[in-house]
């Protein structure tokens, strides 16, 4: 993140005392504008709200060409730093909410950013590419297959794109937001987005934490 800019919007709730703060980000194709309704809802409940876009999202990918990165704590930590400079923020009550693909990103960040008191994953993602693995393949065998034969993997993915509008959009957006050179290169990069061994249940990377998982 050094030298890059992360668009952040702070929506405080005027109050005489320090309040809890909710940090919010979207996922695979979201922007800050989609989060406008969350801030007044948080304020009405006595909570400050901070929204932001990170690499792979909104203006960051379009203007700075910074793609998604699996170590999302490197993105969230500067946002927490910023939140702690705002008036009325209780440093012991900062929560992170990730929406959609943010259901992977937020728990990943919470596993390493220990100033977060709580994390909400809506919806929760343990292994981003697990539902898309070819039948009979594990993450390891799929990665080896792509590395050994990227042309064959590209052909398979492009054939799927030709039969499904949803698949075509997902792969095209993945290539763009991950800054990948091909469908196979994107699939290989996306395999790195897993919380296995990182964040499980209420314990994240060896730290006891409040983790809420929301299933749609």
C-alpha cells in the first residue's frame, strides 16, 4: 500500500463520549457508493462509520490499477490507523464489516489486525475458489494442472464462458480486478484466497475474537 491512495469516507455520529466504530468495505465488484445506506443505519445505533475502497475495488483499480491482494490486512491496517485519528472513536470498539467477496477479505484482515474487536463476514467465505474447482480436484492439484497446461485450462474456462453469461462476467471481472493476463492466470491467482488455517470459528490466527458469519 506504500505510495498508493485508499479512498476513505468517514461518517461520524456526533456524541459527547467515545463510540464504537464500524469500518465497511465491499467485495469483488463493489464501490463506496453502495455503502451509503449503512452509515446512517450505524449512526442511528450510536456507531461511527468509516467506508473505504481497497485494491481491486472501485476507483483504486480503475485509477491506480492496483489489483486485489490476498493479504487484506495490509489494506485494513492503514484504515484502522486513520480511524484512530478521528474524534470520538473508542479504540477498544472497532469492528470490520466485509460484504460479498469481502466475506473473505474481512476475516483475513481480522486474523492479523488485532486492534479490531469484531469482524462481520456477510456472506462468509472460507475458500473463494473451492466451489469452482474441477470435479475430483483439490486446490493443490488444480494449481498444478494449470501450471503444467495453462493453454488447456484457458480453453476449458473460455468454453464455460461461452455457455454462461454469469461465468463470462465473473472471469472478465476477475481478470480485470486481479490484473491477470488470462482466465487461467486469474484462476491460479484466486486460489490464494483461502482462510484455511488462518481464520476459523471465533479464533483468528491464534487470537480470540468476535467473528460473525452471515449466510445469504
